[in-house]
């Protein structure tokens, strides 16, 4: 394993869920993360590889209980959060990779879709045979290093990193295409109530959605439903609905929909409410966001703030 002194690290208490670099970032993180305990999402891809110990994450409506050697792949604009298990994660050590879609496009040069591994699967967690796991681990550790062991030339390090990133995603996509490496159902914890609520919200996103409507869908009393939903997800139903609306709004703006049509189709009561929530989440107005991210699917969508 690479020398710990030369590995980029992110403190467990670091709450940052946005990228500083324009293309990708790789860090080692140790201990139970305190900065990702509420649902969040981002417009770049995230990969978590467990180096040591155990780690759990709630992705939409499923909890993935991961152990050493497991990989978790998180798509763009997917609600997820760290799922704390008392006393189990204090010694957890993992590598976090954040990468933008345009970086992956530039690496593949159109010969291979490096984003395919994030989509269209029953699960987003994998356990590969030891040979391939160590191969992928090696690329990640090289990427996380602050300098080359063989050379202090920053240019050489940049070229090496690009090569490692390319090889990592070539192998990752090939491996992820094999269903036998997906997590088995027994390794997942499904949350049918959250799944049902999420599906209803998605279907009625452009309409007024009330707590009474959602409680009725899952056959619970209003107050029990509110308490149970917060207990499972870590967020209130109100904030969950807003996040779903904002995700849809970002996708619409990115595809070229104008701001007026955007807030109407995503179910906000009025433009003022849409503007306030959008600015609070991303740090810019919807108009500025749309100017920065024109209707081009290869454009970087990394928000200023998340």
C-alpha cells in the first residue's frame, strides 16, 4: 500500500459535498463521516471504495452495508446519505473519487462510455474477485498520492494520473457489466415505504403534494408517517420533496428549458419559492445556472454549492 504520508486525505468531519477541482478529486477518508449524514446529491459521479472496516450508505430507498473490498457507484443527481451504525464505522477507511462527466468523456475520446457503470443496474454496489479488486485499488491509491515515488516532476504525475484514471474506468466498466459481481439481495436493506413515497413524488412532481397525500399512499397516520420518514432518511418530507423538485429543475435547465417553464413544471408554488430554494441549494440564480450550463449534455454541471 502507498505511503500514508503521501495520500490526500479528507477529514471525517469535513462537510464538503462539492468539487474544488474542475475534473476529478480523490481522497482517503477515515472514521464515521459527520458531513454526509443528511440526504444530498451532486452533479458529478462518486465512487466509494472500502479499504478497511465497514461502511453503510442509503441510496434513495436502499441501504448498502459494505465491507472491505466493496465498491459503491453513485450516479449524478441521486439522493444519498451516510447511514451510521454505532461502533461499527469508527475504524472504517475508504477512498472517495469524484469525477465530472466531461472528464470521463475526454478520457474515453468517444471509444467507450465510461459513465455506463453508473446506470441501469439493480444495485449500485459491487464486490469483485480479489485480482480485479487489487488492480482497481492500485489505480485509486496512485491517484490519491500527492506525488510520484519515482519522480517529483508534476507533469509526469499529471500524465500518470490521467493514465490511471483511464485504466480504472476501462476495467470498472467491463467488470460492472457482469451481473455476478453485483451485491446480492441479502446484502441490501430495502425501505419499501421510502420507495413508495419517492415513486409517488416523482409521478406527481408538477403538482401540489401534501403530507396527507403521502401518508395515505403508505396507509399511515400523518404524524407516524412524518416521524418514520425522518427516522429512515434523516430529512423531513418537506425537504425531500424540495430536493426532488430541484433535481428535476437542474435537469430541465440543463436540457434547455427556460426558467419560467422550469419552475412551473417542477411544482413550486410560485417563482419566489423556486428562486429562494434554488439559490439556497446552489448559490446562484436559475438564470445564472442556465447561462453557465447551456443545453449540452457534455457540459459540466457541478454546482457551486451543494
